[in-house]
C-alpha cells in the first residue's frame, strides 16, 4: 500500500501548529501512530539507516522529503509509517503493519493524500492474507461506524484484488470533515492493535510469508507509488527502499520473483 499518486503534486498545505487542528491530516495520522506505539509496552522503535530514515529529492523544482518510522512488537514484525511531502502543496501518509510470520493475521494498512488540506485519496483496511480464515468480527463493526461515507464505486485493480469487503476507500470529496476521517483511521489502527494484543500463534509461517510477500510484490507492481517515488528520488533508490523498508513481510526482506 504505497500509492503516492501523481495527482498529489499540485496543491498547498500548511503544517498544523496543533495536531488536533488536523489542518494536515497525514501529519496528524503520523502523530497518532507514533502515540499508539509509544503507548505499547512491548513496542520497540527501530533505527533505520540514514538513507531510509529521511530522504530528499525534487519534482519540477519542488523539494520532496520522505521520512519513515518503524516499530516491532511481540506480534508485529514490521510496523512502518512513511510521510511524504512535495513542496508546500502535498502530503501523503502511508501506513502498513506486517504481523510476524507465526501469526496468520490480516495486514493493517492506510494511506491518505492531502492537497491544500483537502483529501485526494483515503484508503484504510485490514488486508486479508488467508481466504480460509474469517476476518475478525471487529472489522465490520469499525466500518459500520462510518457507513455514512460509502466507498467510491470505482475501485482500482490494486484495491479490488486484495482488500477486504470492509475497507474504506474515498476519492476527492470536499464534504468529508477531516476530524471524521482522522477518527476512522484511529478506529482502524486501535482496533487492529487490540486484535494483536489478544493474538496467539496460528498457521504455517511459510504460507504466511508467501501471502504477505505476494501482496507486497503485487502492491509494488500495481500501484502508482513506485513510479512516483522513482520520479522523486531516482529509480535505483526507490526500488531499494521498497524492498528494504516499505514492504517487509513478517519483518523480512521481500524476495524478488525468480
């Protein structure tokens, strides 16, 4: 889940002095994620190599910066959030939580693109990794809290092929209050962390790795994020970053297909 859409390169945003103001929703989501992991007794922040922690590039003479944060817990092998800024007009947050391979759990992912403080794209879900294991009952209940925001009727292939029936997928809508969308993300995130808190090892780690890697490689191939990162930061760095940081099944490196 890393779209970083090209459409996001054209607008203006201002960082909020108060995160509660939600002027910049991606920044608020980053801070909510940081606070959530800070509150977990078993969460360990990982120190990334400098070239992954923060990286700078340009697009049409506009500076671009991407900052990445990663945690591990007893259940999550790789929990990362990346915040991308392009000029003073664009901010994108991408969140993806990979369970350890002993836990046959869905992935938790979210992505929001903000243009001039308005939402260009919002997607949130617990992405199923097994067709044979039912989704947790809490997920439909979370989506039902925001049923007054129906999904966009035209789902792109990369969403329709992998995501659950309970995803939230919204294209540009001026009428969506940012605090409401922030509340939706908080519900998806906290609900997922509660699921992890009660999880027990289940399933075949080899099959879990295969499922997580299939999603990762398909996401890298289908979403427009890879092309955007290549334009911003160069193709070589973008490809290495995707394998080393964005997509780490169970905390392991993705293996390019033979």
